[in-house]
C-alpha cells in the first residue's frame, strides 16, 4: 500500500472527470420555454380544451400522434374519441395545427428545449414554415 495517496488522488480525478458533464449541465441549465397559446383560433374558443387534458398532452402527445398515425395509415380509422367522449379527426394538419398554428412558438420551442427532432414534418411539412 505504498501508492495509497496516488490511488486516492487518481480516484478523485476520475470521479471529477466522470461527473463533470452532469455538474456543467446543472450550472448551464436553461429555463423551460414559455409556451404561447395565443393564436386566433384558440382566442376565439369559448372553452379551451385539447383532445385530452393538458397534463396528458404534455407527457403523452408523441405516443398519441404515433397511435393516430398507425390507426389512420394501417387500420383506416380516422376518428379519435377522447376520454371526454368528444370526437376528433386524427390529423396533425386538420386537428392539432388548426389551433396550434404558431408552430415556432408552440411545437418548436419545446422540441428545441428537449433536443427532440420529431419526424412529423417529413410528411406534414408541406405549407408550414419551420
């Protein structure tokens, strides 16, 4: 155990190197984006509700949109019945983007913050500017 001091110093340096990215991320963490729901369609709605609750949409919208895609393309289903019993067309363009027409302030703000690059726009990017 003649190298005990060197081993301890080596372990401390190794620990710092391994934890450095996490420590730097804590220091450089960005504030979550402020989501804008200020669109003409949303402003005209008397009752502001999405196809599901806001909490559900924040956490589950990617899975919901994937399910919609599979059901429309593979099964030919085009109507979604929400948990409230209301029916919606399963369409990114004709449902979601009718209200959320401010893509850069709504969709892109969160996707950029979370470093997510969704492939929705590969098919649905037509007339919508990034």
